C-alpha cells in the first residue's frame, strides 16, 4: 500500500492519474484509504458507518474507468445509499436502510468510486456544529478542542485529517462551506439545480438545499461536479451545465473581473479580526492578479432575508413529520431537545405564514441580485472567526431563537446564497497564529459555477494552501 506520506501528497485527481498510469493499483488505493480511516478516525470521530468489505468486493480489479476504486464517503443526511443505514444524525433513525441510491450516489457509483461509508452529521443537519447524541462529537483535525463545523463536519474532518482527498457534503444554510472553512478545505455550493437531488426529493427545502463535496483542491471539486451535474428524470427544474467540462474550464484563468468585496457583515457590523484579515489579503491577491477590486457592500436586508429563509427551512420539517404529534416530549422520544423545538415550531406554523416567508425571500433575493449587475464576483469573509470551541451550539436545550441567533453570529455570510441559489465557494487562504484555518467566500452569478471555479483555481495556483492538518 501507499505510505501515509505518499497518500497525503495527492488529491483525488492525482490518485486517479497514478492508478491510470499503472503506478499503483486501484485496489491498493482503496485499501490505503481504509487503513488511513482506521488510523485517523478515532482522534476526530468523522466516519460513523463503514462498509469496507463491500466496497472492496465491488471493485473490479480490471476496471479502467478513471475514478474506479477512488475512495469516497457519503454524508449521513438526505443521501440514500442502497443497503447502507441513513440516520440523518438521529438516534431514532439509526436502523433506517434504503433499497436505492440517490441520483448523485448512483452517478458516483457508476463512475467507479469506492463508497466506504458515511460521515457524521448533527441531527437533521440543524446545526453548524457536528455534535449529536447519535454520533458524538466530531473534532477539528487542526485542534481537537475546536469543532469541525456543520452540518458536513464529518466530511470536513475526514478530508482535513488525511483519511481521503474528498467527501460528499450537503448545504442548506452553509453546511458545505462552513466545514470547508473551519477545516481548511475547498467547499463549493453549486448553483441551485446544477446537481440532481432525486429521486427521493423534488424541490428540497424550497430550493435552498444543495449537494456537492468538500475537497483538498479546486480541480477535485470540478472533477466531481463533472460526474454529478445534470438533471435527473422527473426533476422539477434544473440548471444546465456548461458545454465544456468544469475540469477543463479551470485550466484557463478568467479574464479581468469586476470583484466587489466586504470586510464587515452584510449589515455593516464588525467581524472577527482574522476573518477581516483574510478578506483583505485576498482582495489584494485578486488585485495583484489583475482584477478590478472594489470594497462595496451589497444593498439588501441580510437579517430579514436570513430570518425568513431559516424559518422557512425549519418550517419545512412539518412535511417530514406530518401526522406526528408533538404535544409533549414523549411524542418526540428519541429526538434531541433542539430538534423537538424545531419540529414544534414547524408544526405550529400556519400555512399562510409559511408561504409569506417564501414571498419575502423572493423580494430580498431580487434586491441582492442587483449587486451582480455591477460585479462579476462578491468576496466575503467565510465566517465570523475560525472554528469555535465545542459546545457553542448545544442541541440539548429548547431555546430555538437563541440557538439561531448564535448560529448566524458564527456564520453571517452563507445563508443568503442558499436563498438566492447562487454558486459560492470557500477557499482556505489564511491560518491563525495557533494554526486554525480561516477562509474566504467567493460568490458568483446564478449558473456561473464555471467562472467561480476558474477564479478559485487561479487563486490556488498563486497561493500555498495547506489542506491537511499536521499528523
């Protein structure tokens, strides 16, 4: 098998190239991933369900598909994998097994990926901290006293610790991007409808939920998107993919772009000094690369937009738990207290109020979109500081308002772009003096994922990002 040093030296595309050239067998790559998961997972608690033998048995040793035998992990949230438990981070659903693959999983499987198991998620993805009764605490590989972010914290910790180069992730308010930021990775939330989300979901959370990956490199994100993007049968809508593969697109740097940036929150409030520094240094890099860079905030009510979209998002739980009484804790036995509070909120929301929030989101998103008439890209801090310590978003109490206030204090920059459906990517541009990653976010116009990835790749080539925590 590959040594740990050899393993950590390659991203997904690099490993696939070594397999294609015959330098290493595809089985050896999969076996090395299994070894690294077994060695590194106890320290971070990222991988919570495994199917190692099944993945090895499914590998065709004579396969020549580019990504045959490449290791991959699927998040424990909204992504059925045939024969693999899907708990959605909940004790109550730990024994739930589906007999089909989601469209995204089916496309990954058809490309030859070795599906090795599942990564941790908080219960129903409700938190930006991956801590649950079902799976315990997922720790940040850069400093185990800090969180790995959420809700794709298991994916982020698995990749950043060096278990494998990339992993599946989902995002309804920042759940791809915050773990990427806190773990020093690349995390793209694609445009709404670019990746399929069926057949089990039609219009997930009013189009606010997205699927993709956390990766060590921009080219890995592009390569995986080339595999998964495109409509599936019966989808209610989709965003067309470009004529050229994303992986080829990123080989060409973008033309001179008009880039707006902010070093405050959208409402003008201050952010953590490290987050501000990351945005400022990135603005300078982009200027040095030849782009026109201007500090200017979008003119929209970010607080009202975030309030409407998160309440609409939580209100959608009413459909998931239709018919389930929620009058007392016994009715909701097995759920964590914050989840109970969210279900009660959803079931107590009147239909008219729920629909009115969708109209409010539309009004705010239309105002936000005007910014992109003047700018090709918006640069923001990734979050309000590096990864916080464990326990700042506890699920063991029922004060939903206080929980949401804390969540958006930590992450004030991500949710608006779930509401707008625009592509947004986190890039690991900076680290604190004590080694915690600090990222920035690039946001593009709707359906301009290719441009966002091209700019990210240009920045990557001009930078020296470290994406794996010290062993």
